[in-house]
């Protein structure tokens, strides 16, 4: 699963394009359509595995221990950073290493603070995508942004991240800030999730209910903060960029 992450696929394809151009220079013209792609695969695939294999092993040893230590020593900072950085982790495939930590949290403590951080990160991406759609004058992009907002709120943030927010770095940056603000609030009030679901979404909001506490209310407030901050920042930055372009 780590090898199939978006970042490594993009880097692999980029490397393959350079290698193929180099191979084509030395390939006979009659065999370029067959020999160059075959040699490119033969060169790039082993190199990628040789690089990502040790990298994955190193992350496997270091990252879970680092996140677990941060959650124990500075839980507020940990949740804030996860809320901000989860989109990057998703992009690089690093989020797979959080699953064992979530399971351990639920088995040991009966609740998880990583799942709320993931939830707030998705919600921030949704807020930024909605604002980007509202600011856009392109009907196709508006439709895509509104659709991506809904999927992010339902636990599938990839369309909002890759198809909308990453196309405008201001929008993506605003989503990261919104995730950090929402994560900071979650960390301060100790928002918890009491069930493991396939993906953090509004459909699983009931997993934040706890008798005798305001956990669900704090969850809604943190999600609103993430959504509102990322959306407002995206809208403001898009308006500023548009004004600068006209000037």
C-alpha cells in the first residue's frame, strides 16, 4: 500500500520519462517502440524498489514510535500537527502507519485521538474546496469543487485534495491551516472517538458520543472551526489573487 501512494507514483513516472528519453538515444530506430519501454521498466522498477524498500522499513521503525511518543508527551501538539499534516501523509502513503496506533488506542484506552485528527483534516479540505468552487468562474471547476466538498465530508478527501485544492496552493495551504486550528481545538478539549470506522466522516459522527460529556458538541465545534477557517482563508486569498492579477 505504501508503494501505491500518489507521491511515489508521480516520482516514478517522472523518473521513467527521463530514463526513457535517455534510452531512446541509444536504441535502434526500428526497436524504439519496444526496446525503450522495456529497458525503462527494467531500470526504473528495481531502482524504485531499492529506494522505497529501505525507506518504508525505516518509517516502519521510526514513525509509529515517534507519533505514539508525541501523543503521550504532548497530545495537544500531536493532534494539531496531525490535523495539519494528514493531507501530506495521505499523499505520501504515511497514513497507513497510523492504523495500528488507532487500534492500539482503542484496545488500550477505549478511545482514539488520531481518528478525530483525521476527521478534522478531511473537513478542512472540504471547506477549502467549497470556497474554491464559490470563487471560481469556471462552471466545470465549480461543479467539481462542490462534488469534492461532499465526498470529503463523507470520508473521501482525495478529490478535494488532488482535483481542487492542490491546483491552487493558496487553497491547499488554507486547508492545512484550518486542519491545524481544528486539531488544536480538539487537542485542548480532548475530543475522542470511540469506534474505528473505514474513514472519518459525518456518517460516523455517532462514534463521538459519550454519556455525561460534551465530547460530541466539542467535535462539532472543532469541525466547524476547521471548515470555516479553511473556507474563509481560501475565499480571501482567492479574492486577493484575483485583485492582484487585475491590477
